[in-house]
């Protein structure tokens, strides 16, 4: 049987344990106080670091780091004090923002941007590459050359919607030329009608139906914005194959389709692949035709005047007077009309009088060629025209006599102002 310790020993052990329970925390607290005293004595004014969390937007709508920076008073930096040589090494402090610099701040954070050195000045941007230039071989080989070159302004007249009424197409072919005859892609005997028009001395275009605004039906084989790029290009190719002597195409309707660059691009790509040209009928003021053609380097022209949005002889004559003013101001002008009786009669009377007023009727390819060679020559006769005129036999060109007599009446103010109902056709 084990021998128990005497009562005196048991009492000592109990008293020693109780004393130790109180002594150990007191010693630890004293040591901590000493360390804290040493630290605050060596670095007396060290500011408390501000922690900025790189979080998402704050309740004010700002990024958290930016909101934190703006919440700190922008006080001037305190005067530096000399620290003892034995001072502990700490991270650099930026007193202005009162933010301790992180060892490696995130390069994309606002804090890193604020603390980073000033970035060097950006280098000058490289000049934009010139737009590629599509081949002109196709339309140049099929273009009509004017029989005689005269000094003055050039006017190209495109007659649309041909092909479905042979009688009206025959009347259009009988007009003095060279005109530009645009045949609908779904016309019967399309290739034969194109051959007849070319034999009569006129230039040939394909009139390709495109989606209009509203519910009007543009016709068989039309292009719609909902179609895929492959389908748009395939339909364009099939239509061009049916009219092999066309120098290019212009849009029939298309006020919806030509506003969409993505829909129009496959059409212009097919034109570029064949080396043909594009005439923007500009059935809407927001057409992207010219911009897409320039981006793809496609030879193109844009309609300036509609002749017969009002199908009446007097209205057509006023638009012809407007056409003359545009041509004299810019050197070239493109008009679009249709084989209406009023339009054909007005043209039959007006075309023979052009030369006396210093104007020349040319196919649309001549305007495209002039703009291709000298895109910036406003208020001047075309450069190509002046060069060709200098090489012609010495038959003096008709002079522009200073007279107040005009063959055509002055247009009304509504015509010269070109309100939308004058500028764009009713589709």
C-alpha cells in the first residue's frame, strides 16, 4: 500500500500552483508592454496604415480603391525626423495618400496607377494603310467611250427598271446617247436585251433588287438583310452571270438593305472579284454604299439627282435644270430616271441642247473613271476631260456665252433645296 505525503507537502504544492497561475500572465504582460514601449519610443510618429481592398464598385458607384483614396484627407506630408541608426527597416510610406506601398501592386489597379511613375509619351500612331484597290479590268473592258470629247461638265444619266417592258426599253435605246441602261435582274431575255442596248451605243448596268423599308416587294431574286453572306454573294453572282456585258450594278429599291454595311459587303466583294463597278442609287440618305465601296477599293459613283420622282413633264424639266447646276458646280453629276413617258419625252428634247450649254453626256463609267483618277477636283472641269480635249483635232469647243437666256426654266425653291421627297424615290 502506497504511502501518502504528509499534509504539509500537499499544502505547499497547492499554494505553488495557484501562485504560478497568476505570475505567468503578469510576466507575459510585462514583456509585451516593454516591447511596445521600445517600438513607440524608436518610431514615435509612425502613422497607422490604411488598408484599401481592391474590391468591386462601392455604393457611390466608384471603384473601391478610388473611393478610399478620395476619403483620405490630402494633408501635406509631415516634416521628416531623424531616426536612430538602430531603427527597424519598414516598407516605404507615401504620406500624401497615407497608404503603405504594397510590395507588388497590381498593374491594372487604380492604386498601382496612382503610385506608378509617369508613363512615357505615347509614340505617334502609324499612318493608316491605304484601302486596297480592286481591279478595274472588268468594267474598263465593257465601258462605252464617248464618241467625242468636249470641254465642260460631264453628265451621266442612268435609266432604271428596264427589261420587263420591251416597248419602253426600245424607246429608251432610241434616245441620243450614250446613256446608261440598267436592266432588272429578273427581266426575260436579259442577255439579249443587254446586247441590243449595247449595240445602240449605250452602256449597260444590272439593276439588282434589294430589300426596301416597309412591305413593298422588290421582286424575284432580291437581297434581304436576314440572308447569310454566302447567299447574298451567290444571288449577286447569279444575277451578274445573266447580263455578261454589264459594267457593274446599281440597287433597285434597297433603302433597308443599303443601310446595312454587313449585308452590303458580300455584294461589293463579288463586284470586286469581277473587276466591276457599283453605282449607289442612294434610295436612302443613310446608305453605306459609298463607304463599303471605298473600304473594298471598288470603283463606284453615287446618284446626285432623281429626275422623275414626280412623273410629270414640268417636274422632270426642273430636275434637269438642277442636274445642270450640280454638274457645273462639281464638274460631274449622275442622274437616275425611269422609262416613263414624261421622262423619255423630256430627255428627247433636252439631250440635243446640252452641248450648246457646255455640257457633255457620258456613260456612268466615264464619271467613275474621272473620280477614280482625280477624286478631289470640285468646281473644275474633269481632269481626264481637259487632257482628252487637248488631244482632239482642232475643232474649237463651244464657248459659254454670257447670256441671260436659258433653255430650261429655273427650278422652284423646293427642288433646289432637295427635301427628302425630292431626293429619294418612293419605293
